[in-house]
C-alpha cells in the first residue's frame, strides 16, 4: 500500500469518527432540550446499557423527579446512583442510593442500594490526615447493611470495606500517637499522651492491621518515660516497661519489632534489678 493511500485511509477514518462524534453530541443536545420525559428516559436507559455513564446521568437527573413515587422512578433513581458511582461521584451516588432505600424500602434494588450507599461513601473517604466525617458515615452505612442483610451476597465486600475504613481511622490515631511520642518531654509528658492515644485506638480498632505498631509505640513511649523520670518514679515505670515488653512479645512472638523490643528489655532489666 502506498503512502498516499495510507494517508487517505487515515483521513477518511478521522472524518468518519469526527462525524459520529458530532452526530452523538447533536443527539444528546436534542434530547436534553426536549420536554418529553419518556423520551429522555428511553435514551437514559440506552446510554446506561451502553455504559455511557455521563450521558445517562445527565438525562436521569431530569427524569427522576418526574417519576418519583413510581416503579419507573425507583429504576431511574437506581440507574442514577450506578452512573454516578461509575463516575466516582461518591457524594451524589450515595444520595441517590439513600433516597432509593428510603423511598422504596421494598423495591427490587433496596438491598443493593443499602450496600451501594456504603460503597459510595467508601470511595469518598478522604486521606487519613483529613477530616474523617465521611469515613464515619461510610462505616455506619456498611454496618447497618450487614445488620439488615447478614446473608447478603454483598456481605464480604461490605466487610472488606469496613475493615479498610477502620484501618484508616486506626492509622490516623497511630499518626497522632506518633506525634505525641516525637514531642517527647516538650511542654509536658507527651509520652503518656502517646500511650493513652495508642491504648484507646487498640480498644476502638482491635483488629486493625496497625495493631503491632501500636504495641511497639506503647513500649517505646513507656521506655522513654521511664528513663526520663524523676528518681522517685523510676522503679514503678521500669516495671511498666517490662510489662509492656511481655505484652508485645506474647502477642507477637515473631514480630517485626522483636529485636528492638529485646534491646529495650535488656537496657531496663539491669536498672530494675539494681534498685530492687
């Protein structure tokens, strides 16, 4: 094939693609301007089935209010939620699914909508260092879903997301506890604050993947608190370090911080025996 023919084929293909794009845009604009709700709904379903989420969503926003309270309204609301979820517009998707299970509690998609609402908030959950109100809402939605539908096919996915969210909250607490630890004795005993924060996190998130990190941080903090103590408090705090050491090694006998824990134990043990 000659170079001219290749160029001609490429140009022809581009023109055809451009023509289809213009035609599609023209079709969408015509439908949006129409006052015929049923026509909009037909095209919304067409775009939804084609997974053209943005177009489906734009039309469904107009369709949903018109069909509210009907079976068609339930379907339209569900499709809007799915479209927005696919577009990763978590807040809008969550609102749609919440409206579905609230307005259509016996609807065919009520169970799934409960799950999808939690999923929508899950994808909207911000990084750990930011405000976690959305994360708490996601956890509430997912926990409610599991309580209402304990045998649902979506349960495993709901539990996975729930654990991910709890790990995020635990990590936020770990960062807070670490910050206290790093502040040391600056303007007070921040080691004690690190211990309190870590212990509270262990109670709130007992199955967190950060559990071992909390344990070693508690051991580090109690060690630093002990060696920085006034003489009258040292022996009590040395014993506390030993207790924290055994708490760590008993729970994590092959832990990733075992060598560090052993070093702390070896430093404290002779200090304790000397004063015993």
